[in-house]
């Protein structure tokens, strides 16, 4: 099996990994999250500069941990979209330089699909057909996967805010530190998920047909903002834990219900959930229990593979090499809004 080097630089994590087949050989991540915290969000220029500083040392560390040298690498995979243009450019430029210097094939891959592909490193090869729910700060997408390297169909996506984005915005509304998502998740475990009846968007009968596979969280975020304003206008303390728990339950229930419905409609009995928001405790627990009731196997990678990492890029690159997919040209660019049915460039 060929040794694939994967580079990830779509946002604020510089990830480098080495994968052989479906075996993870080494995985190193350098995060610039702390540099963005004082701004309350990702600053693209700061992220790009952080990748420039971290990429070479991260590659060196991954090679050191693996016991391999660059000469042992058989192929280079890099996230070429979607993501921040500047951050993507750093990773793609580095991958081109390595591919040219080593005379190795280059594969520009889809970052979002990588979030699903990484599960093969943990739970083994996918069956012939799986459903993949990719949920992160920027994406909430439902993918039908017949082959992770050559057969991905986007069934639906969020029409506005992504699930992780909504969590971070609600975190700001509740005056929690950046990034707000993990803090909302933590507080939700302390609150009552039935305390406040927040809306479940696109779940009415008319919407289940028209938007069977789409999601919407902007209205939910607005409902949370109005409820917080109502407490403050009345001079009442905001029950932060109950707001967080009720909000989190609304997000998790919609994600799980619509995704499992899609599994039933397409006769799929394996569901893979990936992306940064798949670390959310309510989503993991509800998906596992609801999936078991319907006879659907739910596969969710460990927390360390939920956020952006090189392992997911190397895993997807390894699948492309295994299928004999034609490598990318050295002239490839980056695509901040790469279609989710484009597995590789």
C-alpha cells in the first residue's frame, strides 16, 4: 500500500498526516485558534500567516513521528477547497512544491468529503452505500456515498447558518468565550432540554417534502436571541444552562430526524457523521440511540478526528490512489466554494 502525505490548511488548523491504505501512520495538528480568540472569530489574514509559520515544522514533526522521510512518500494529498482562500493557497502551494520536488502525484481533494473519509481509518472500509452527515462551523451537508473516491452525491445542505456556526453565534449571545460552541455544549449538559420550546425548522409536513434533505438554523438562532432579550427586558436572569440545553436539543433533533429519514428513503443502513460539530455530545448520543431504534449503524470518529486534521485529507487521498483516480495537475488552484460532489480536482 502506498504512503500518502496529507496537508490540511482550510481554516485555523495546520494538519499533516501520513496514511498507508486505511492505516494512520502519523498525525500532527498545529492550531492558531488562540490567535483568533481576541477577535471573537477567525481572521483570514491571521490564519494564513499562521499556516505559513506552522506548515514546514508540522510536516517535519509528522515525518519524525512516523519514522519516514519525504523520499518514502508515494503521493501528496491536499485540501484545495472549500475553505478560506488564503489558507487554502498556503497548503496547495506547499503540496505542489513537494509533488514537484519529489516527482510524486498530487491530489487536490475536497475538505468536506475528507470529514467523512477519515472514519475509514477508525471503523474500517465503508459498505457499498453509506449516508454521510458532515456538520461543522461552515457546513451542514447530507451526502449519499456510493464510493468515497468516485461516487458522492449531495442530497441537501443548510439554507443559511451551519449547525456549528449557529452554536458559536448563540455562544456570543450568551456572552460565552470564543469559540462558543464547546461552551454551549458543556452548559447544555447541565440544563433542561425541555425548558424552552424552540422551533424545529423545515420539519413541518409541507417542508419535509420540499426540503426533505435541507436544514435551516438562522430562525432558531433568532428565537434564542429574542428569548434572551425577553429575559433581560423583564429584569430576569437568563437561565443560561436551560437556554443552551433547549437550543442544543432543537439542533440535534432536526439533524438526526432528517438524516435518518434520508437513510430510510435511500435504503441505507450505515450513517457516518463527521466534521467539527460531530463532537457535540447531544448529537452523538441522540444519533446513536435513534439509529439503533431504526436498525441503522451510526459511525462517528473519535473527537480528535472531528475538527480539521491532516488524517482526513490523507485518508481521502489514499482512497483516490487505491481507486486509480487520475492525479491533479500542478496547475490546480483553490476553490473556496468547491461543490460537494467534487471529490478531487
